[in-house]
């Protein structure tokens, strides 16, 4: 008969109910060699330190806090800081009032009189010397006019200077067109189309100058001759309409003359300074063309009567000073382009 039916110790289930005080592991049983953690069991993702436990105030500080390949992980070196982009240049506030209105035709003249080609060589020293040369020539002209008396009236002097400017512009146009045609003609066939596309800027400058002169002529004609609406016949309202229309046309012509003069003079200064944007075709054209233009104008002035009653020495120095200084500056500019940027005439023509 089995001992389990009487509930003796170690016999198993107690027939009288309740927990068996002798149930449990046998203290004398041999140890299980396979007991313990399963080496092939997956790691517990929640095992380890309690993420909600308060930080230990005496724990050493992590030298690389907040870094790691997966975000905020300690023990990894900090990633390099992202480069900070440079702050954009502040946009100047638009100038308002009379100064802003006067700046608009000058800005328009600068746009049509300054070469703007992507990839062109921009040398600040050369640009500064070119601007200084132009300003020095204007200053010398003003000094000559105010230092010596005029040989003719002021109106004749102004008209004569306008004629000289137009003759100089026409001479410059012919010289630039001829020089550009020769330059493009002697260039390699692979460069001719490139240079031909770049001729749009010099031609645009000439067109802008012609538009400025045309606007001046139309405004001057309207201001001087009127619209021809001087008929005093007809009803009162019709005569009033003619009067108001003539007054508005005269006022608009006066404003057009002022703006046109400012635009045309500024465009001439910028165009002469940049040799009518010949640099848009190639950087070597302005230093090559400038001496030719100035010497041609100097020869024309030698056969023309002087506008001021100055001594011959002053007149000859004034006439020959411009081409001589421009020639020296052009030689220096060509040497600078060759030594600093490797620009030569053979390379520009594609023959080097």
C-alpha cells in the first residue's frame, strides 16, 4: 500500500486539504547542470537601469553627453557642429524723395554702360584706375572751362560740346565695330559664335545711347515748338482742353529733358569708361581700343578751334595728356592681365 493515502511526509498531496508543509524541492537532490539563465534567450530590452530613477548626484559626469548614433546616447563623442551659413548682406533701403528720383536714371545708365558677363575677370585695381582716369579727365575739362574765358557764348559752347560728344560717340562706334569685327574674324572658328553672342552688350549700349538722344530731341522739339494746338477758334471747352494738353505736354517735355540729360550724360561717362562695354566680348578689347579712340579724338581736336582762350602750351598739354595717359594705363593693364591671369592675345584668338 502506498504512503500517499495516509499523507505522511514526502508522500505528496495532503488528503485533508491545505498546503503541504513538506512539499518543495528536495534538499538532498543533486544540482541540475542546466539550471540558470538560458544563453540563447533574447535579451530583455527593459533590463538594466531604471529610466525613471533619479540621477545619482555623485556619479561622474559623462564627457560626451547627448551624443550617439541613435540620438541622445551617452558615452559617444559629440558629432561635429554644423557649419553656420554667413549672414546675408543687408539690403539697403530704397532712397526716396528727390535723391531717389535722380538716382533712377543714373542706375539705368550704369546698367547699360557697365559690362556684365558671367565668368569675366574682375580686377578691382583695373576698375579703380579706369574710373579715376575718367574722373580726372572730367575734372581737367571743368578746370579748363572755368579757368580761362570762353571764345564764344555759353549757348554756342554747350552746343559745340554736344556736337563734340556726338562726333566722339560716332567715331567710337565705328572704331569699336571695326575692331570687334577684326577680332572675331581672326579668332578661331570655335570661338567666333561665342564672341558674336557677346556683342549684344556693346550693341545694347549703342541702342540705349541712341534712345537717350532721341528722347532729348523729341522733348526739346515739343518744349520749343509746342503741339501746334494754338487755334483760338471753337468752343470754350475745346480751347481749354487744347490749353491743358499743351501745358501738360510742355511740363512732361521739361521733365523729360532733365531726366534725359542726366541719363545720357551718365551713360556717356559709363560707356566711355568701359569703352562701350567692349570688355563683354573679351577683357583685352578695352585696353586695345582706348588708346586708338583717344588718339583719333586728339587728332580731330588739333584741327578744330579751341573753345577757350588758353595759352597754346595749356591747350596742347590738355589735348595730348589724355591719349598719352590712357596709352600708358592700357599697356600696364595688358601686362597685368597677362602676368596675373594668363590672358594673351593669341589665347584670346584661340591661336595659342
